[in-house]
C-alpha cells in the first residue's frame, strides 16, 4: 500500500517551495500551511499515480522496471487500488479546502490535465512532453499562491525550459531503451512520432534556452563589482554541466526515472550547488 504511492516521486513536488524561497519570503516556512499544502498535493499526485497504474497495468507488465509495481506484479488487487486512489483524491481535496480553499481550482486543474495526459496527451506528438511541463507549471502556481510570491518573468521562463528539457529527456530515454518492448503503447507512439535525433535536438534547444535565460536573469540580479560575479559564473557552469550530463544519459536510456537518475548519477549535488549559488545571487 505504501509502495504504490511512489513517495520518492514526491521530491518533484518540492518545487512548490521555490516561489517562497526565490522571493526571499522565508517567514512562510514558520507556518504549517506550506507543509500541509505540500502533503495534500503529494497525496493528490499519488492518487493519480494509482489511477495511471490501473489504466496501464497490462502495459506495465511488459516494461522491464514497471513490471515490479504492485498492480503489475499482482501484489495488490485492482479493486483495492481503485478505492485507495479515490480515498486519497477526496482526502487531499478536503485538506486543501480547509487549509486554503483558493488552491482547489489548481488542484482540479492538475488532476484534469493528468487524466488527459494518461488517456490521450501522452500519445500526441509534442503534447506528450509539453503537458508534463504544464503540470510542473501548476506546481509553481500552487507554491506562488500559497506564499503570495511574485517571480520574475525570466526565472519563470528558465524553470519552464528546464522542465521541458527534463520532459523531453524522459521520452528520449524511453525511445532509446532497448529493454522496452516495441509492443509498449508509449514506445510505439515515440517510434512513430519521433526519431532519436529529433528528440536530441529538442533537448539541446531547451537546454540552450534555459542557459541563455538563466544567464540573462543572473545579469539582472548581480553586482558586477562584487564577488557575486564569480558566484554567477559558477552557477551558470553548474547548469551547463548538469544539462550536458542529463542529455548524454538520456541518449543512453538512463533518465526515464528522473528522481532515480538524480540519485544514481550523483547529479543531485550539482542541483544543490546550483540552488545555493542562485540563492546567494538573489540576496
């Protein structure tokens, strides 16, 4: 029952905290609200994971890694999983209605896009990765609404291009994974819609735009006559090497599970350093 929640994927929801941090609105971390919002949203996300597992159970059984998931392996009953998903969904909405009812619309928006993605959008060229970017964008909006934070246009664009890179890299990894059968509906869609070179070029484009916008954002925030200049240069270098590593590993089918890749490839340290340097710049 715990495994099907995919708690390790909750790390993606940490982006909810970004607006507060990047706007230096640190007092919000003295309140329980942001933590309850994070927990409530994570429960909502887990309910959609279960729904997707129910829908794709037959496809997961022919996947080299997903076949070990509770439903695909048969260790959890489909009926029990359905009840579990619905319970998590309504429990999440109940919590967020009590804590901050203004977020209800964004919760429903995330849920609606997720359902569309699972049933239709993941099989439509370009929307298959762009819809994932939108889902991350909803997370950012939830964080910004909760913390009453305003982010610069430059940083929002940077985040969106970075998230697009991550989404495309995931598709590239699936396409290049020889262990995934061509009978898989997702793999079949990718083989028909793209080739490795096209996805790789899209990765390079998203990466280049993210680095360009991040550099421009740095230019807006740094004092050229202080040590911030060195810190800024370091943050740009960290971003460049992170993007390069991600694209290279996507070509070798290592990035389908982004969280797992971060841990196994030890790139988590690069992300932490990039975040710390960015915080120094905006102070």
